[in-house]
C-alpha cells in the first residue's frame, strides 16, 4: 500500500520511521499523531476485520518522530536514510504480507538509501 513507492524525494529527513511489525499491536496511536498520514493499517489475512499491525509509506514520512514517541509498544524506530534498506528488509510482519509486499517496500527503501548516500557523498564537495 505504499502509495508513493519509488518516487524521487526532493529532500530527505534526518531519519525515517520503520515499524517492527512483530512488536506492533495495531493500537493506532501512531496513526492518530502522524501529521502527514503516512502510516496505514495492514489488515490481518485470517480475520480481515482485525488489524494486525501498521506500516509506513517511507516516501511520505517526514521524520518528525511523533509516531516513535507515542508508540506504547516501542514498535517504531527512527532510522537514518543511509541505513533504511536494511531496517526495512528485517522489520518482520505476517508471512503473507511480507511475501506480497517485501519487494515493493525494499525497492522504496533502497531508492531512498541510494539518494541519501549520493547526497552524503556530494555534501563535502559543496563546501
């Protein structure tokens, strides 16, 4: 459901939110405080009316860290853009969701990470 997956960002925040799905209870505290609505529900496959966990559209995340601060389960971590691909690759979640979405989520994370690495490499040249 990462609606903007693959879009090139103009500016990267210092950190992006990543949900450790195995710790998330689906309480929605993070959804309520997100100022850009980049957090979305992932419905359970066996009982679709029950929420399994939440996930974050990295292309929309602004790195405000409100979700991390409000999560009562410590299920959200702020990760530097240069390290986001590894964090997304190992965040967990229900096997059916991971099988269906992991490639898409990894591609979005890798694009952001590549952009961050390029920006970091170019930064000393600008000085």
